[in-house]
C-alpha cells in the first residue's frame, strides 16, 4: 500500500474499480470542456451543459453537483479555467499562468 492509498489520494482522479471511467474527475473535467466548447459560461450554465452532454452521450453514472465542483477544481489546478466576474473562462494550456 503506497502513501496515496492510505488516504484515498489519487483514487477519484483516475478510473479505478470503485470509480467508473465516465465519473473519474479527469473524465468529468474533460466533459465540462467539451460541453461548454471552451466558451465563457457561468457555473450554472456549465453544470446544465454538462448534464445535457452526459445525457446525449449516454453517460448514466450519476454526477452530483459537488462532484462537478471537484472537476472544476481539477481544471483550475491544471491552470485550464479561471473564475472572472462570476464567469468561467477557459484557457489553452499555453495560456495558463
């Protein structure tokens, strides 16, 4: 058992036996980017577009709002999204600070 195994460290970011590929945080983060088309949107718009995208692509594993928020945190940690005046602004990897 590694250091990350003791506290559950990386078990939700990537797919595992307990986390379906379509629910892993990296997958949900990518789905947010795809659903929004990298256009500036409010958090509510991003949430609704994600739900519509997942339904359209038959991703039926439930994703509650708090999981969506963690996926946004993942995008933020990677420097791919910022919140400016209540609007999510997506950045290209080269544009990240």
